[in-house]
C-alpha cells in the first residue's frame, strides 16, 4: 500500500524539437509531506527511439512501462518494423481506458518514420497530440510559465534540453513535491540519449 502512495507530486516536461524530442523530470518521490526518495526514476525508455514520463504512483508506473515495452517489442517482431509513436499512444490510451484506476499522467514521445511526435495522456486514457512543449504534475504551472516564455519554433534537442532543465529548476524552487536531481533524455532519429548528471548540474549552476 505504501508503494502505491509514492510519487503523488512531480514535474515532467516534454518538448518537440526540429531534430527530435526532449523528455525530462525531477527525481523527488513524495508520500504526503515525506520525501520517500531523491532518486526516483520518472523517464523510461520504451524502445530505441521512444520514451515515457510518468507523474503518478510507483506501482502503476512500473506496470505500465513493462506492458508498453513488451507491446512495442511484440509489434516489431510481428510487423518487422517499429510501431509509430501514435500507435504506442493509442495502445497506452486503450490500456488506461480499459483498466481505469491508474493514478498517472503520462507523456510519450519519440521519433519514427513520420518524424518527432509527442502525446500527453491522462489517467482515463484521454490523449492530446502536443506540437510544442508540455508539462505534467504538481509543479507544471510553474514549468509552463518558463516554457511559454522561452519555447521557440525551430529549437534543437540541445536547446530544448537546456529549456527543460530551466523549467524544472524553477518548478523545484516552488513545488515541495518536486526536487533534487533532474533527468533529461534527448531522442533523435535512431538515438536515445540520457544526459549525464554532471552536464545537467553544470548548466543548473548558470541559472538563478
């Protein structure tokens, strides 16, 4: 029961860039006012070019990630080609809609034959295709303030990663359920790259 109550608050960010997708989150896991973990994983790899962020309970997150990873691999084995990001978002939406009761907010994004794609999905399976930048979780109102002021069409994943770090950095200063380290993933055609903590922290030093 305790595990299901972890990660009630968080902040995640997703962003469409010219050459790919950026997904990011902070790493604090809370249970009420108690900080349960400072190294919680909230950005997951689903395939070589697909990632998923989860704001919600640990148990639900792990179950969803396992199921989506298996479905992605099965599709590729059967069809001899990777499933599209839109296809994965539909699978995920159907799963949430049929089961109900998951306490999660999700971002799924990556690069496929159609280019970069990003979708936000709520706990009941409602899906929105995002075309710019999006944030979920308890710190999202603060993150959105930074994203809306600074997001520009034509940003590269390197520029997007810096903006995602800035948005999370500011959210962490105001939202008690968000904090500690930041995880950033850059997804381009054929590459799923996790930024090193040293590089993230080096950029954070330049922020107010």
